[in-house]
């Protein structure tokens, strides 16, 4: 049926523009060799038309965004006012009377209409003019696609008209009274419950279309209408494309958009489509992620001042940070939808729907979010080795577990990492691979509500275990993580395997790769994938940095890893090397917080009695400065909070110290040193039951740690449980007979039991292992006083005092000798020195049984706030 009036001049201009568009689209559908002949036939003698078409074709080859925001080969501006509507009120199309113009878009115009017999209100969509054959074909294709879809959140097609020659093609569809989401979002983000409800409905509509092998290709807020009842209706399948029977290839015959021509709206376009790749269901998932981002924030995740800037942002930038009020779980769902690589996204709209529905149902953001996140990154061909992908790419972690009924991986609550294996034979092998392992443990411990075994214990147990099942049994772990690290000058890759404990079978594996500057992001990829695979719950209140981790200077990161390796040796020499490594890392990358936190740890150790090389009054301020600097760069660093708590403890700032330790444990409950140092604080305050609880937690996380096991014995000893302390120390030395602090504590315990010869043997062992250190000699002297070897004690004391003239000796160690000798004058002298330098020993005045209870001690207890 023809329109009821003659076209105006502006309509004629619009018709010519439509003809230009149709000709270019048809030409783009053809092979290059056939285009010239087609243009000649179509344009005929209209030289102006030919020039316009050829110019636009040239632009199509040179530009990814030929016209404006919608990016389908040739796309029109969506702004109103460009030409007048083709139909006026009162015009007739078949049995329908046009009531009013509603909107115009790149695929046609939409009108409100009424069936003249039934009186039913409808929407009618027309495209182009009588001569616009391509537009007609496109409209008919949309009708064919949408007509097979029957879903409450998809606009219903009633009939198709205009098939006759010379007729205007039109589609009659359900009239959806409501407001488009684009208009609604001009008022700002949707309330969270509403955003989740809309997201679930749109995702379900997409899933229905995908099941019918139809992808939308232009999902956006303007193509979703919200009814007054709150129902979301997806419109406009004008760019929809039918999948072939295989579901992964696109049928060329089903599309009027040629390969290499952009289909969709630029701001919502998936990266693979933007660079000329084929669209599939995962491209719709990307667009759904953009829509969810809009619903949550009221803004788009990728924007630019020009189409070029927008496309560059989509291809290379991370989404803009979501507002803080957006819950963690929703952020993570959106983040996964917006993964650059299609294989890293949810593979089906149903997976997104299930994720959103679960969030809405359980209202448990931290718990659910990590169940739904999994990452899978592009593997470069030169590094494709035997990484086995298990579990099926097409199934999200949640959906898979739901179908399996929550099998083995769902019961994993304790995880142990075997040190990663380095595939190259060079000097970096051990420290780099172990450093990566420790970093993964730290990240996972900070995120997951699970017991993550410390690296030292896992490594020690792995050295002697004959199988992964035995290793798991010794560590009381449900699963083992192991892997291989590979690196080229500019790439780093890690192959990871998850091994079920009881049977030792591989239940998941994957390979991850990044640029060396993105090693922190690579670690994050692995941790997220593990959380999703194991179904670990994210700890309530846990901090997770949702923006992709920052880049780090590769040399700085390598220096940091080497420093951690040295720090773990805990000797004067290794700590000196560690300081050099960490300082170099901080110099190469001053904003790298872990390097500053690690420096704080080193300076704290340098101020201790056994490995100290100088006065705490020199090192502790440096430790505090480094810890504060780390926290300024990363306020969520558990290591930095723990290091600062250590400083505050020995500076007798008891409340501040406890606050820092609690914060460190809140940020990473799997960080054993935070529990250990907090236990020492509690013990020094006389809160022995709490102290034992914390040190046992540290032991549970790091059961083969020498320092942790030794401190368990120390707390037992102070608690009066000497027999248990003695047994604990012997168990510790069975792990490593050269550990100095265990021998030192064992000497003191044997002294308490009156076994002086055995105690002296241990004290002499300490002297030998420390190469005759002054602190070890002072310990032997104090023991000799108690055992009645006063002459030996005074000779040893004289030697200690002589050394103190030229090197640092902990004054508290000397004060103990004088206290046992009954020399209160010199005891007071050295205690005063210990007080002035804030010696570590002063923090334990209340509980250390070596001290004589006298006036000086009571005065000092009051001075340090312990009385």
C-alpha cells in the first residue's frame, strides 16, 4: 500500500540517501572483482551517484566507523531531525492506520498504528522506499528471524506486509508501551535490584535467541524498552544473523552485511567484531556486559571523543572503574563479560543469566562473585605445550557445578601449592619460580575464604613426599596446585594443574600468558580461575582490586622476587642481600608497594636479637617509613600492615599494633606471619590463651615453618606448659637441626628443667651455628650463672662487653647476665640502654621468667605501658 501523500523535497533527499546506502551495502556484499560491474549497472548514467558510492566504498575500506555511532557498513545518524518521516498520521498500510511517528533508526522508522478492524494497537516498522530492495530484504530478514522467537522479553511479530512489487515493506509488531532503557538511564544508574532484574530478563531473551541460532548483534539500551510493569522487552533484530548448523560459523547467505563490514553500534561492539572478525553468541555477551555496566553505573564502559578513540579504548583499555557502590559479585560478572578475548567471557547468555539470578537470590556479593569468575587468556603458538583444558569451555564454573551436583572440587577448603617448576636452566630458576608461587599464595589467601598453605611448608613437604597424595595427606590439604613457569624476553607463561588429593588425579589444568610487564595481571588471572574452578568463597569484606592489576617493571619484579628468596633464608648475610634487591626494585619502580613492604620486613629483622646487625633505634624508624610508604601506595597490603604492626609492637604502641595486626589478618587470613606476630603481641601483654590461638593458626597455615613451630613452643613455655614446649622444640629441630632459634629456646627450656649439661650443649650449638656471635655468647654466659659456672660466666661476659665496644650487642642480653649475677647497678645500666633503644626484649618484661622481679623492672613495666 502506498503512502497517503507525495514525498516532499526533504523526503526525496532522504530517498536518495537511502539509495546510496543500499547501493554501497549491496556492493560490500560482493567480491571485489564483481563490484565495478554492479556499480555500473546500478548507477547507470547517474555519475553523481556513482561518485558518492565509490567514495563511500573507499572510506569503508579505510575507516572502521564509516558514518556515525552505529557501525554497520553504512550507518545513519540516530539523531532526530534528519529528514521527515515517510508516513503521516492517517496513512494506511494494509489493514493498519498510522497514528503517530515513534522513532527512526538505521534500520528504518517505527510508527504507532491501529488495526482498522480489530482496533488492536500495534507498532509498524518500515525501511527505505519502494526502490530500496536491500532495505526490503533486510526488513524481511529481521521479520523472519524474530518470528521464530517466542519469548516474554522479545518483541512479538504479528505479520509482515508489503511483499508485492512497489509496496513499502513493513513489519507489524507488538506495541510496547514504556520507556527505552537509554531514556531511563539519562536519570542515572538503576537501583541494584532493578538492574539485576533487567539483566536477568535481557540475558534470558538472548539465550532464547541463541538457542534458535540467532544472534542480535546490536544489543544496546535503546533497543530495550521497559514496560510500566517492569518487564524488559528486547527490540530490533535488524542486524540479527543466523548461525549455521554448527553454531560457530556464520552463514553468508543469511546476512546482508559483508565480511569486514562492521555490524552493530560502535560503543557496544566486541573487540573481535571491531577488527573484522565474525560475531557469535559471545559477541552478544560482550554487548550484554556493556548494558550491565550501563545499568550499574549509568555510563558506558568505553568512551572517546571520536570514533577512533572509542574503538581504541575497546581494543586496548580496561573498562572504566565502576562506582564503589556496585557490589563485588556484579562487578566481576561485568568484568568477565567484557573480557577482550571471546574465550575468556561467559560462553552463553544463560551463564550470565544464572550468575545474575544467583546474586539477586542470595544477595551475597562477596561469596557469589568469585564462584562466577574464570579467566582464560590467549596462548601464543610458540608456547603451546602440554596444557590440558579440562571442564569444557562452553560451561561456566557455576553452571557446570550445578549440573554435576557439586562434586569433588566443591569440597576443597584447603589448598597447597607446590613450588612452580622453572623450565629454563639459568640462575633465575629457583627464586623466580618460587616467587611466582608465593605471589599466587598471597593473592589467593587475600581473596578466598579457605586455608591456603604457606609456600615454605609446601616446599619442605614436597621434598620428601613420594606422591601427590602423600603430600596432600602430610599438609592436610584437599588439593594440590603445581605448575611450570616459562619466560621469553617479553612474555611470561604459567601452566597450572589442580590435583585432587585422595586419588592424585588432575581435575583441572590451564595455561596463562601475559606480557612480562603484566605479570601481576597474570597472577590475578590464575587466582581468579582457581577460585572459580574450586568454587571457593570470597571472604566477606575481603578487598579485591577490581581494576586490572597495574603493570610493573619486569626488572623491578625480578629484583623483588630475588629479594624474597633471600629474605626467606633469614640470616644476616641473606637479609643484607635482600635489602639490596628490594631497594633496587623500589628504585626501578617507586610505586611498587610490595618492594617497600618487604624492605620494612628486612629492617624489622635487623633490629632483632638473633640476626640483628644494629640498634632497633636505627632500623625500626626505617621499617616504619617503608611500611607507611607501602600503605600509601596500597592501603590493602596485608604485608605492609603486618610490618607496621611489628614496628608498633616493639615501640610499645600496643593498641596501634593490635589494630594493624587485625587489619593484616582481615586482608589475608592465610598470611601466617601476621598471626605469628600478633601472637607475640598478645603474649607480651599476658593474653596467653589468645596468643596460643593465634600461633596455632599460624602453625596450621605453615606447619613445616621453623620460626612458626619455634614460636609455638615459646608461647607454650610462657603459658607454663613446659613439657609440651620441650616436645614442640624437638619436633622443630627434627625438621631442621641447624635452626638457631629452636636450639636457643631448647637451651632455655632444658635449663628450666634443671638439665644444665643438655642446656649447655644447646647453647654451645647456638654459638657454633652463629659463628660465635656476641648474642649467643651472652646466652651461654647467662646459663653458666644459673648452673653455677660463675667463673665461666664472668669470662664470657667480659668477652661480650669487649665486643660491645665495636659492634652492636643487644643490651637486654647483657642485662639478663647482670640480673642473674645480682649486680643491680649494671643490670639497671643495661636495662636503661635497652629501654632507650626500644629493644625487642623490653616488650616481654611482663612474661619473660629470666628477669628478676625488682624495682627497676617494675619501673620499666610502667614506662612501657605494661603496668
